[in-house]
C-alpha cells in the first residue's frame, strides 16, 4: 500500500514491537525503511528516515520516523511511504489491518 506523504511528515507505529532498520535498495542507503515485528505480525514501512534506534521496542502510536523525499532517486514520482504487512510469513493486504491515516497524519 502506498500512502501519499510529504518529506518530513511524521510516521507512527501501527502496533507495538521490535524495530529493524533496513535499506530499501541493497547497496543504496539513500532510502530506508523500518520493520516492526510484534504479536500482530510484521509491518514494513519504506521511504522513511527513522527517529528510533535500530533495535528499539516501540509502542502503537509512537512516532518512529519521518517521510523521505523520493525526488532525488525517482524524479517526478509522487512522494509516498510504502507499507507491507506480513502475517506468519505471508504478505497481506495492509488495508485489511489498518486504514492509511493510522500511521501517517495528513
């Protein structure tokens, strides 16, 4: 699921869990993502600058990042964050689990 955003826009944890920070494209650290693993499953939120530590425990609703600009790497594309939800290792439709405005404020 892609959610339109603007650079610097706050991004919040959809549920509690342990953080892992990763590069969206291998070998390119210009675009980063956060993965949160918890009882509810796993969510990956990409195209963000994390403001929490690489192995932090976060709570639902806690600010975890700010949205990045995609213009340097993908000129002309609409700035957005990308969200993936995984349950038991199987990708899910993120809109089934939470509405887009639950992790980013407009």
